[in-house]
C-alpha cells in the first residue's frame, strides 16, 4: 500500500473526542520538540490508532509523513517471520527471508515523496533492492508484460507495466531515512516507485507476481489513474517518462 493517498474509514464510525484531542496534543509536541518526538509518535501513536480502528492517523502528520491504512488498522510482521515471494509468469519462482533480501546489493535513492492529494515530503532517503534485480533472478517469461504487488494487509494491491517495474528508481525498500521501515511506513518491506504518486508504492509487501496484463489495483478500481506519474493529475510537476 502507499503511504496511501486517502484513508478509508468505516462510514459512521465516530472518532472519540479525547483520542482526537490527545493526538492533536502529541502532534503539536512533535512539531515543537523535533525529530525524536516524531519518531516516538510513530511507535506509540500508530498502535493506538490501529486498536481504535478509525483511520484517524490520516488526519495528522506523524514525523514528516501522514500515515494511512485502508483496513482501519496497521498490520505487523516481524523481520524474523517475514518472507517475500516472487512468482507468476517466471521461470524460477523463489522466496526470500528478510535477511536474504537485505544481503542483496543495495540501491539508495533520495527523492521527494508525493501524495496525489497534494502533500509532499522532500528529499526522502530510501534503501532497498532494485525491483529489476528480483525480476532478473526469477527469469521473466515472454508472456509477462506487467507486475502485480500484494500487501499482507489482505486488501491492498498495485500493478506496474514491466517497463515501469524495471526502472532504476523503483525499489523494494527496507529502510527509510536511515532506519528500518516501521509498521506505520509499510515495513518490514514495501515497494517504492519514485516517479509516481504514493498510492503506487505498495506497503507491507509480501508477494510479487508477474502477469500477462496490468491488473487494476486497490485505488485504480476506485477511479485513480493506473499510470500514477507525478504531475499527471495536478499539472504542477513534470510527468515522468
């Protein structure tokens, strides 16, 4: 999943006044006291939101990001238990543990993270493995033209064309700004598609599937562009080519 560009909360679900005011207070504290407090907010407030089940995190910036979920909770998987599957139309399907993934040659990117709703985080530092390297390891079959990504939240999916997936600025990320990816940011592992809006960067990634055609993802079936190039909908940025 993204940082997903719009949260989906159950209709008619009330947000508790004390919870809301309390989160506003700690959010303000983070602004005043800096990065250490913001890091604490991600660890402490994220689980509270997951238990509350309201998607309230979408209302507040925590750290430099806004934290979104389409399920009303934050899924979690330990690094010891994590597995990434690569399959579909490939010659050699395989599975990687977290340790095996981070042992692969790394790629580092520093790019803005842009949400389709308008907010942007500048110069975000990412570390991970080029998606193209994983595809090459699997051996993509001639009939495959697209790549589908599945989240272990049980709801979210995304797709790219094979050409888009092979870009050097598309990675399977496991670090964000020098730290391991938290649950709130889609850890232990997520997709990061640098030239596209955040909804294309599938959080909580656990399966990569080569397919014959691009299959609409969670937001595309709800009206979002399948090709989510930054600038395509806001007219402000250059559209990536």
